[in-house]
């Protein structure tokens, strides 16, 4: 909504993106693969952002390096709904194939996995596949849960969102992250039901949680805390 972005390169902590957000109540720092993001309330000064960065920068930078998983022949994704691994081929070109439940990305043995453009290309290929799977699975699943719970939604969009698993606006339009495909089924359902509940209750008040607890057989809070152990990235 009313967010303003600016970015710069910090000598010690690299790329920094400052987001001024009218709705932010406090300073929030997040490590993402591309930068450290600092969300500032409108009233906060740039110095406060710098102070927070001094204090937490080192830790965030550490997190950042862990975020982007290096992709090579040891890389694999083994989520219930999305499985992928790399396999070496003697010669020829890169290609993706499906073997049963699993996607296999075939790469020539001489592939230079330390080449950063090669890493980017591999990430993009994996994300494309994840997006395609999300596009096949999520609309039908949301439709199903919507019918079962009698909670109607507006439009559905599926995005490469790192910041949220899902969201719902005041028109009842729901947006879902492609990274949901990396979660166990019950956590995917939790996020979908959470967003469906927002079509009735726009906030996280008592009535919202009552509804969500009802739809998750009293598991909502537990599912919510389990969700915190997962990341929105490949
Ligand atoms: Zn919510």
C-alpha cells in the first residue's frame, strides 16, 4: 500500500533495501537472498535503521548466506508434493524430466556449479517447475477447502512470494506463494484455510481464531507454530 523503497550498498553488509511503510509499528529486519530488508515506520529516521543494522547486521548476513542453498549434484528437494534432484549426464545439454513423482534435472558432468550465472539459471529452472506445480495443485485444493468450509473467495493469484505464504484482501481475493508446495500437506491446508477465514474475518481477532480452530479440528495454533520452521525459498 503506502510503502516506499530505497536501496544502497553497505560496505560491510552488502545490498540493503529500506522500505518505509505507514503500517509498520516497529523496525523489522529480514535477511533475503538478494539483500537485507529493513522495514521502517514512517516516523523513524534513517539513523535508527543504521543503528539496527549495526546491531543485527552480522547475524542477518550469516542468515543470508544460509538462505541461498548452493545447487549441485548433492542438491535435492524432498517435499511430499514436490520432489526434485539433479543427475549427471555424460554429455549433451541440461534438461528436466519427470520420473514418477520426481523431477530430475539432468546436468552435464562438467557443469561449473560455482559459476554464479549457472546458479541463477538452475534456481530459475527449479522455480519454474515449482510454479508450474503450484499452478496445478493450489487452485483445485483451495476450491475444495472453500467448498467444504462454505467460505467463498474472489480471485486467486499464485506468486513467487518470499515474504508471505498467503494473503487475502478485503474483496476476498487470495494470493498464495509457490513455496507452499514445499510444505507438508497439512501445513498447506492450514495456510489455505487461514486465508479462507480472512474472507469472513479480516483481522486476527478472537472470532478469526475460533473459526480457524473449528476448521482445523483445534489444531490451528499448533500448525501455525510448525509453519514457522519452514522457509519461503527453494
Ligand atoms: Zn492472517
